[in-house]
C-alpha cells in the first residue's frame, strides 16, 4: 500500500505535480518490493485519494489528476508483473469515476472501506456501486474501534440469542455484505473468537433488519466509509 501524493495529516505529503506524483509512486512500489525481498506481490493498494483527512464532498479537481497519476503508476506495475492485482482504499464513487473518466488503467480489483454495524447496509451507495462495477470491497474497522463489542446493545442482544458475543455478531454482519475484512488483535482468545464466526451459524432476517437499522456506533471519520471523501 502506498500513500496519497498529497495528504495534510500524517504522513504529511505535499506532491502536487502529476508527473512528480507518478514518479514518486513508482519509486515507492519498487521500494516496497525491495524491502520485502520479492519481485512481485499479490496486491498493492492506493491508501486513499489526495485529499486532506476529513475532506467532505467528492474528489476535487485538485485531487483527481494526482489520483490518476498514481493509478497510472499502479497500472504500469501491473503490466510489468510487479503485482497480480491493483486496488484502492477509501475511494468514494466520485474518486472511482475520476479514474474511469481519465482512462489511466483497469478498474480497481478492490476498494478497502470502513464498514461496520451502525453505518447501514449500503453507506454512500458504495457497496452497490462497487458490486455493479466488479470491485471487491474489503472492510476495515469492522468493529468500529471496539465500540461494536462494547457499546452496541442490539449486537449484544442478538449475540445472546445465538450464544455469540456482540463482536462476533458485528463481524458476521460485515461478512454478510463483503467477502473480506481486516481485524487487529493482540489477544489469541479474541483471534479465536473472530475465527469462530465461520463455524456455520447465521443471522436471521430479523437480526439483519435490526442491525441494518442502527445508526450507532459511528467509528472513525464520523461513520463515513472514507476519511478522504463523502460522495
């Protein structure tokens, strides 16, 4: 994963020239491969649009050329067999359409987005948009920084009915919508509980309806899918 060329929050970056952005991204991809001691990776992802953290609205006329320059570098890495697939992270519909309009590479294979109970089943219409364009969504922060496990009464109630924890309910809700999610834990017990969501149990239609309707917890960026755009 490489960083946007312009980003006002750590890591602070201030590359505003598309050609310079392309060159920087190419160098960073090669540096990642060198540091890993490999000639290719299965997937590289652009961490987000070149917007400041908390930017509201669509990807701007400022960021679109930079996003396109980075995507052009990603497409070149794909063509050079440095990776098997290329994807993005935190890209809203406007950011994805920017790449399509500028015709700088293939449709992203993946789009990594924040998704958890409290955001609704199709926040920002991004789940349906990605599905319609063949882009696989990977969810990050599926527990809203732990709030799903500790501050979601409905999750706990549903969990009691299934002899599962609130966290397990939240994770399965996410997996009912996307094929992949990212979790972090320093506890073997928590890791075992996370893996136990795959033991064959399921949420009922009533469970899903109750969870779909929640507007809390908010998680990062005020409950948005992305820290860098809202449309």
